[in-house]
C-alpha cells in the first residue's frame, strides 16, 4: 500500500467555501495527477503574513508526517513594491525543507516564512514566473509545486534565507476561532508577575488582564494572559512558546477591535 501524501494549502482567499480555494484545489489536483495525495485547505485572514507564518510553523514544525506532508502557501499582499504593478507582478515563490523532512512551497511575502526559518535546512528561490496573472496561485505556482512534488528540483535557484526576516517579538500573530490571540510574547516575561493584574494595550484599546498559569486560570468573563497551546522546538534545541491573551467565556480579539497579525502589544503591571 502506497502512503498518501497530505498537501496542506494555507492561503488568504477568505472563507474555505470561497471560489478561490475551489479553483486552486482543482489546479493542484491537475498538476499532481497520478500521485497519491489528499488536499486540506486552511484559511488565514487576507494579506496577513504573520498569521500565515504562525500557522505554517505550528503545523509544519510539529508535524510527524515527514515526506508524507507538503505545504502550498499563498498569502501575497504584493507589499514588496507599492508602486503600480506591471503584469500583476508580485513576491517570488520559495522552497523550504525543514529538519523533519517537511517540504514547503510558499510565496516569500512579509513574515510568511519567518517562523519556520530557523527550522529549515534550506530556503531557496523557485525559478518560475512571478507575473502574468492576477491569480498566480492558480495559474503559475501549482505547476512549479507539481514539479517539486514529482522530485524535479531543477527549478530551485539560489539560497534566499537572508531575504526572510526574523519574526518580531511582542506582537499579535494569530487569532483562533474563539477570539483567543496567540502572540510572540515569551511567557517567561510573566514568570515574576503571576496572578498580578496588568493593563494590556493593543490596537489603541486597553483592558485589565491577569497573568495566570493557564488560560482558564481566571474567573469567567475575565481577561487572562498565559502560555497557550501553540509552540514548537527548533533543531538547535530552542523552544518557542506562545503567550495567549484570552477573555474566558468571551472573545478577546473582538474587545481589542480584532487586531491583525503584526500589531504590537504593550502591557504594564497594575500596582
């Protein structure tokens, strides 16, 4: 029996029922015809490369599937050049292979590859068109993805690790379906202020929260700042742990105006 490969599509096309997901899925199936695989789609907010990079790291670095999982990642806000575009050109396509065998093809935009950078054995440019279509993730990138999945690495170009920025600390990264905000704040920052209250400032809005040992470590209706469920280990032994900002029984992100990824977080302990 041949093991099936899980192709994980992470993209900012909107709702999973959006036509774009249907078209890209169809095109990937076409390019991978004859291979044994399944496709799973995962939606991130429009243009949010922080959420894209965070979701990619959480699902790729922690994966135990190795060669049986591939990622096709497309969040391309075309922010690398704010002047008018010629032929809908945009950020380039990149290839990364992680220490656990996971392979990723992704638009190298913003912080899409930042969280996996230190887990990658290589990050290289993919030699394919970057213009000629408004919808490159349907019309251009699946062909390159298909070649790589069939073992054709001749389309890989130079190393571009230095073109991938480090991920920023103390920012909103990803908001889950409950409105819990997963951040790049190191939970160790709160080790000495456990059970103390603080003022949290995000997106120009403030709220009182308590540093707790778990996201349910406060009463219902209260805000909590605590180490959350997301995190991963890099090959050099470093462990990334995400701090979550949660309103127990409510929606923390809504209270803070649904901040997108990348917004800074400030806090101070209430005396």
